[in-house]
C-alpha cells in the first residue's frame, strides 16, 4: 500500500510544502499552539476561576506574555526563511532569521 501523493504545487494554498520549503508544519503547529493556549487560559480565567484568582493565575498570565514573545519570534523567523532550504535563501534573510 503506497502513501497518497501530495497536492500539486500551485494555486492558492495556505501552507505549501515543496522540496525547498518545509515550513508548513511549523506554521500550522505555531498557530494551533497559540489558539489552544489562549483558549485554555480564557476558560480558566473566565469560567473556572471567576474572581478567585491566586498567585498561580498571575504566573500563568506572565507566562502567556512571555509566550507571545516566543510566538512572535517564530513567526518572524518563518517570515525570514525558517524551514526553507539554505540554497533558496538570500544572505540577508539568513542573517535576519539567525538573529530572530
């Protein structure tokens, strides 16, 4: 039994995987982690612990602020070539990706 072939490399696709660009799983994983994290945080703050916040909730809020910085860094690195083949990147993109 063989695996199905990937879709053709054309058209309007959200996250395209090509032999030179494997950033699609990183984009999807980052977006899903961002959504899941904020939905669970909102459920905890607005449903579970309504007006009974403790030190753990404040630490969780600070952790989400730090997490936003991490997600921004990952998105900036993806924009600058993270997940792409080094052969297709320009010198400026490579240095900016490394800085991020």
